[in-house]
C-alpha cells in the first residue's frame, strides 16, 4: 500500500492489514513538525514506522521544508539515518 497525506487530519497514513499506521505533523511557513507516530500493536516491528518516517522526511526535502522532530521515533530514526540531518531545523 502507498502512504497517503491526509491533509485534513494533518498526518501521513499507511493502511496495513486492516489497520492504519500514521505520523501526525504540523506544517507552518517552510517547517514541518513531526509530532507522533502510531502503529497498531499487531503491525509493530515490521518496518511500518520507518516507512512513515522516511516518507515524511522525503516529502519535507521535496517541498524544501525544514523538520522539527518532536516524535521520539522520528528522533531515533534520524540518529540512524544521518543522510537526513540537513533537514533538521536548529
């Protein structure tokens, strides 16, 4: 399945096996704040959260946005993937 940008609910969504994983965000003037990642318990450990984080970071890069990683999962993802460090707003 493809990740969908649910603009009305301010989140990227990934429907998987009857559930929906999502990454909540807030967008303002060239900055996207990644707030919270939620993956249904049955889907955890399968790389779903990583797919969401990567998608959000790639979307920010494509839009020329900086990222504020409030979500602990996204913070950990960024530590493991320094190729996205240029996106972090300091």
